[in-house]
């Protein structure tokens, strides 16, 4: 069974540009989470989608947005890129009402902003 | 507020035991987790403990939970070089909304010396 897949693996952009990152959850999982892992800051929660709707977002500016498609895949958009947006962006999926709340992570998309 | 604290680095010799510690602030946490991140990879769930348990053992891994002190530890027996990774402590703060939005610590980088 395929795990969580993310694309692209690496992305290089310049300040002011837009970046789009994509995530395909494990088959049967309806919840998708996005986390930012910046150097020295650990994992910061960005967004949670479940059943096609945004359920919660972390403490990030509105230029971080996303959506979840009918097939439960998701995309994260970052507009007006800033240097500090350089980070590993991790996507995770879970069953909508999992008993233990276990998250399954992809390998991440590394965004570099020059 | 929600906060999870971990020491950033731990170095042990191969064959010794490793103990990684974590403190959390949300006393309503239902589950507490240990995730492992190997270089260049996403996070992988190692083990978890329900908040009504004091201890959980899984092969070389022992998790201890002290709810009174809000302290969680992960002990790895007979540490091997393959255990070198970053270990994240995480909790699910109670949200009442069915969210499995984990709050992560900054991670402890375990280095195993051959």
C-alpha cells in the first residue's frame, strides 16, 4: 500500500513568488495535515483538512492557504514568498476519526526561497 | 497554552541505553507520542501511550509517563547506530472537535557513537 506522497521533493523560488506543494494521503484517509519544519523551530502546525473542508489552521499569515480535493489529496499554496518560508513542509494523513490519532507522514517538500 | 519541551541533543555509546525526556503543559492530553525522523525523511510513529497508562514497553522501547509532573520519557535499550535520528515528543491537546492536530516538541537529536 502506498504511503503519503508529496511533490515536488525540492522547490527553489525567489522572494515574492508563489509556491504550490502537493500531497496524496494514504488510501482511505480523509484527513490531511500540513506542518512546517524550519531549522531550529521544530514542527509548526499549518493547516488541517478533513472531508474537503479546512477544519483548523495554525498561527500563520493568510498567504499560507490550501485546499483539499474530492479525492482527499491536498495542496498547500504559499504566496508572496519570504526568505523565512524556507523550510521542509510535511504532509500527514489520518483516518478522520482514528482511535489513536496516529499521523502518517510523507517525506516532505523542501522549499528554498532565495 | 500548549507547549512541549525537549532537550535538543543526546549522545550515547552503541550498546548503552538512551533516555529522551519531554515535558508537556496540557493536562488534558489524551495521547502522547514519540515520532522518529531519520535524515532526509519524514516522521514515523515509534510508539504512543494513552494518558491513563504509566508505562508501555515495546521490544527495545519503554515509555514512561508521569502525569503529575507532565513528564514523558522514551528509553531505548541497547542503542544501535541505526537509532541515530531526531526524536519528537508530541501530544494531542484536547480540542473537543475531534481534531488529531498534534503539538510537537522541537525534537531531540540522538547521536550514537560506535
